[in-house]
C-alpha cells in the first residue's frame, strides 16, 4: 500500500458476519491495534475477561476469514484490509452484536 492510499474495506456478507457476530471478534481486532498488544491467547483472554478457550476459538475464526494472520513465530497481525458490515440492510445478527 502506498502512503496516502486507502484500502477498500472488506464488506462482510451475512454468512461471514454471522460467523464473527459475537462481540469478542471485533474486540480482538480492536485490541490488535493497541500499542501493547501481545500475540498470546492468555493475554488476550485476560484483557477481554473471557476464557483461553473462547479467545483461541475467536482468533481461529478470524484467521479462517483471513482477518488475522498468524506467522511462523506465532505473531498475530491483522490483515491490512479494513472490515465493515452492511449499512443498507437491516440485519438481526448485526443488531445482536451491537447489543452485546
């Protein structure tokens, strides 16, 4: 990506969004933007107040959707493509995520 060039946001379809509609997925993506982020499931779980199992499951879903990349050293990074949801269609899974 060139300086000043914006990537077009990945617009999740209903199936993709349903897969990550639980609040934890967007929380992990946000947490990954923090300066002190650690690529450690236990650290992520503690920061979000969830179990290690829940955090690992969420990271794996994000990896499956190519929203997170886990390198050979175990370092987690967000893929550079921004993510957005539909804004022109009423979607119950989106409303549920916002409530959570």
